[in-house]
C-alpha cells in the first residue's frame, strides 16, 4: 500500500509546475508525510496519557493539527466538505499560516534537541513548492490514508522513505550526497558492533542513514529496559550536517525511524577548529561517508593542522580528533587517499598510521555508488595504538553493479565473516606497517594473491605450432581423399 501511495504522489507532483526534480519530489512528499506522522505520534501520546489518568499537552495547536486543516472529519468519520480547504485557499493557508506557525517553534523551544525545536528547524528550511491547491489536496488525501498503527507499518514507511532518498541520490549530481548504499552501512556497523552505552557520531550526516541503521542494530540486540530505551533515544546518536535540504531530510528520516528528538545540529562541521575539540566532545564510534572532491576555502583550512582543500581529508582529521581513546571508526573515502603523493595526503596517512590502528581496508568495486564514477575504500580503525598491520579485502561481486544490479547484503557476507580472523585468500592480504615506505606511506590496493595470468606466448612459437597443425590437417584431408 505504501509503495502505491508514494507512486501516486510522485505522479501528482510531476503534473505540478512547482516541483521540478526528484529532489523536489522528496522534499514535498517529506513535509506532508512528516505532518501526518507527527499527528499520529501526538494521538498515541494523548491516548497513553489518558490511560495513565494524565493530561497530554499537544505540541501543535488545534487549528494547525492535521485533523483540523488537512482532513477535518464529521461525526461519521467522513471528510467535512463544508470546511475542508482546497484550491487557492489551501495553498494560502499552508504558505501564509501553517509554515510560519511551525517555523516559529525554533524560537519558542527551550531545548535545541527537543522535538519542538526540530519541527521549527524543518519548517524554517523547507518551502511548499506545490503551486496547485487541487494537487495538494490530492496528496494530503493520499497521505491521510496511510496506516501507522503498528510497528510493522512504521518500519515499511521508513523503508520506503529510504527508497525515495535513494532515488533522489541516483537522480543526479545534486542528490548524490544524500545516499550511501544501506548494505554497505549495515556491514560497517556489524564490524564495529556498537553497544548500548556507547555514543555514535556522524559529522557528515546526509540523510542520516548511518544513525538510523545504528539505531536499529542496537535496538534489536539490547535488553529492552526503560533505561536502555531512554539511553538509545536521547544519549546515543549524534550528527552534524551543513546543507539545508540534507539536514531536513536527515532529521525527518530519524523521526520516521522512531528517533523522536535527534541529537543532530545544522552546522558546518569543518567550520569548527579541531584544536577546540575536548574530551566531552569525543565519541566511542564514528560512522561516516564524508563529501569528497570539494575545495574548501583558506579560512576553513586554518581550522586544521594539515592544510588541504580536499573536503574528505579535512573530515579525516576531524574523525581522528573526535574519537575517544580506544574509539572505533568506519569511514568511506576515495581510494586515491591511499596513494596520492601530495604533501597533505602523505601527512594524513602518517597521522592515521601513527595515532590509530588501521586494521582493515575494504576495497569496493566500481558501481558501488550509483551515479558516481569514483572508486572507494572503507577504512576501519581504532584510536590509540599505532598500526602494526593492515588487512585488505578486495570485494568482487562477480558482476557489473548498477541500477539493475545494486550492492546487496550477500555481496558483503564473506567480508564480514573473514574480517573476524583476517586470513590471506585470493581476495585478501596483509600489509605490515614496517614494510610501508616511510617517505610516502603509500598504501595502494595491490592484491599480491591474485592467480597469475599465463604469460603471452612468443609469436614465433605460435607460427611454428600453426605450421604443424596445417601439416596434420593436410595429412587428414589426403587420407579422406584417397579413401573416397
């Protein structure tokens, strides 16, 4: 049902002059879906309060609740067509009243991590682009028909929302920053094995895929006590995001996954001086896929010890500085990080090897990131002890990956299993830090265990063999002719 509704909403947005791209489809579907889901959350809390003999104070005033403006219903449960808004009246209400009211939450909320503040941030950043009030009325009616009653239904909704984010990422260059393949994220989390009581940090949040998957991983493995549930909700997941739309989508994605008041902030991570990072700012686990290829300005580079315009390399310094002693990280980065010969790259590899144990490198094939023609590796490291040896694994899916054959969990199952013991195979090998050149710190992916290809034969040898075969053929043909 969810999938059909999402498709129908996309079809309506396609007809509307205000929605121009897949990014617009996601943003516009998001705010409608979010308000419908928020209304459901408030109703559930009100019911729980009633059962406990308490009064629930609604976050949203009655005039602006979904049941008042979106789908006002009479006593029989049917839409009251006498008061329901549509056409220009609906667009005017949404643009002139609803969005400004919700955006103001940002300034009223006392706690920046509260749901109230997050709602205010979302509607400060988003704009309604649906120009036709009749199209908006259709979309609202479709969203109202979605069921959110069970955990299974909520899980299906969050899964399909992830699919929409994926489609946005595949749609073009501007959306690529939002999506990391979920099988890869799950693999990174399984290797790090986060536990309740540890903090998890993604300073390049995007659509919050790492934090959502980490939440599910810990939730499924932990004991379901009140203290653990509170710890997971309030004191476990942290993130930062610079881009407006990415931040809004990330917050909504977390809320749709059941994380009601995400500890994520709308800020340029690289704008912070890493020399100011203190112990209280550090985390047990870092999971991230930082943007790469960017050219950061000179004033941003001043926040780092190793100066470089490459965004991902600045993030790497932030990761190392933001880990607690003994903290664990898994991060995606371009494979050229392992071999670039410029001073910044060499210094950064030296810093990583000397301050952290880079115990595993996962080499991903082309096509892992749809729409992005870059080769990537995943670095797994622990802070505190210098690297003694590094295990490399070269993933080979045995097929060309693309939109019709995307990365899946089975592709990475062997890596997860072998990573526990780090054996040498045709796909994996070990590099000793003592063997690494101390001038370049080159860690290029060069698999020494691939089967050797047969050497090319000498042309003279091939011609001689052809003469022998020709002679044998002539003998056979003569025998046939004599027999006939």
